[in-house]
C-alpha cells in the first residue's frame, strides 16, 4: 500500500454510511462501478472483507466496523485539507430527491422549490409523488414528507406542523346548489370522496351526519383527481385548508365543522442526515411547510 489512493477510503466511508453503492454514488457524484471497484481494491489491499453484500445492501463486517471510525476521521481530515487548500467552504450543491403525497407534490412543493432555487441554485430537486414510506428504505428518496410518523428504526423523523382540513366546494357548484348552513345540510348535497376507502363516510358518521357510498356522486382514490373534481364543481369535498384558502375557485363551507388535522412529518434515512445539501433542503422544507400550514403564500 505504498501508493495508497485516499479516494478508496472516501468511497469506503460513503458506502458504509449509505449502505449501498447507489447511495454512495449519489453522495460522491461518482458511478456505481467506480465505487464497487474502489471497495474491491481496498479489501484486496487490506486483506479483509469490509462488507457483507445482501438483499439489504452493503452491511459492515466486524473488520469493516473496526475500520469505519478511523476511515471517517481520515476522510474528514482529507476534506478539511482540501477546503483549506482551496480557501473555500463546501458548496451546497447536487441532487435531492423528495417524496410527498400527491396533493403536496403537485400543489405545494412546486412553489417552494422555486424559492429554494433562488436561494440554492446549485441544488437540483427530484419529486416523487407517493405515500409509501418504503421510498426512504429503498433509497428512492432522500427526504419524505409524511402525514403519519414513520416507525422504522432506520428513519429519522421530526414533526413539522399540523395542517387543518376543511369542507369546501367550487363557487360554481355553490351558486347552483346553495351553501350549506349546518352539517346536516351536507346530506342534501353531492359529495366528492374516496372510492375504496370508507374513511370519509366514517368521519361524517362520527359527526352525526348520515351518509352512504351513494351520497358521493364523484369517487376516486387519487388525491389529485379528487381535488380537481371539487374545483370543477362536482360537489363538496374535504381538502387542506391552506390550499383551499389560496384557490380563487374554491369556497370553504361550514368553517366550524370539527375536522381532524393532518400531522406533517419530515423523514430521512439515518445514512443521509450528515449530507449538507440534504440537511439544507430538510431545514428549508421545515420552515416552508410551517408557513404553508399557517396560510402564508
């Protein structure tokens, strides 16, 4: 190891912290074959097996775990040396992949990402419209915005805020059919709701409003289709209050109707929380989602 390549240690640390060649490749802006070759070269040079390769990715062996802390220290020292030589600080740039529900991905994040682009032009954003927590476990996303607290041990989550829900309809619908003045009036209106889920039906029943599947003239399990159906005048539906308040086509009805709130969590895999760009985007989303829930545009 007289001609030792310090890039091998950098690659080793990245694979150890991300648990995969793909995750390390995204972090280092390198190719997976290059990282795979680096790991093989380092193992050959040291004469030890650093990782167990399996369905769950790359897991450190006992020898790998012993060398990891020292390798991380060496990698940090090398980075500090490079920064000192360049006379600069680490740039916040690269790709960050965000998973969010369909409504948040389509109607909330685009405006936020436009503002992020002004503040951090070096960050590229990819949006995944999905409700599956598995996005993070499979490393399909770096950050997830979720309406339930993720329970997986591999994930780190922090509560952001609560988003209020409201009953709402398009002005065009309300002009044609009148505005309900009390909860019981909803039984005389066309409703927009879920198809296979009975969540909304159970919610109305809990409030003493007798509705059935037939009360919902328009049914869909796609959140974007549901919201567009409300905007198009198909009936009264439920939506996020901040989204309804900023839509000129929508009116909130029965504002005192007791509805649950949507808790908002930001989650990321433990392996990526040390990334400066991911932490920057996570902190940005935390503040932006709080502003959104408060009704700020």
